[in-house]
């Protein structure tokens, strides 16, 4: 019985590490994304592209409005082309997880639970559900600081 429990725990740990490695490998690519935000009375879809280079991550939102986010060091540069506005904000604990995830990938020490092809990450008292969809795509779902449900589907840019 002891060997069966040990073998099961070992296989779950190996499987979770494979899933984490797969997600972290996908994150190193340029990605298309679709984000769905559900406030409970309205659902909003955003579409765009995430580009990487050595120094920055550039996120271009093409729909429903044209915006650009540049992640650099510990700041986010935001450009809203519709209103011709820009601002710079510091990455902080409230907004850090998604940005940290995009910059550094998944830390296996933050894994909360594991299922087949998916796992939950616990960070700053928030849960983020990560699922592998295919060898070229994955999703992240979470509730934001306004308790809106968010689902982001990422796919490797071809």
C-alpha cells in the first residue's frame, strides 16, 4: 500500500512538472490571445498579440479598443490610442501575478492543485487556473480584484 501511495504521488508530481514545463515553454513564444471578462451582467472580449524581446514584453490589444502595454523591469507603460493617452504604473502586488506569469513563467512552488493537463496556482491569496489546450495553446482563468471572471486563451503565433 505504501509503495502505491508513493508511486501515485511521484507520478502526480512528475505530471505537474511536465505541465509546468510545457506552459513555461509556450510562454517563451510570441502569442495571440483572446481575453473574456465576465462582470456578471456583461461579457467583454479583447483580442491581441504578445511580443517578446530580450528587454521587454509588448502586448498589443487590437479589439475592442487599440491599446499597447509594455512590461519593462517593474513598470507597465500603457498607451490608449483611442483616447490618445499614456501612463506609466508600477507593477505591484495587486497587478503582479499575470505580469509576473508572462515575464517569468510558472513557479512550481506556487502550485496549489494538479489535475490532468491543468493545475491551480495560488499567489497573493488568489487562485489562477492554468490549462493546456493543445501543444500550441493554453488558458488562464482567474477572478480579478473586482471579482470579475477572466479567461485568457493564448496561442503561439505562427
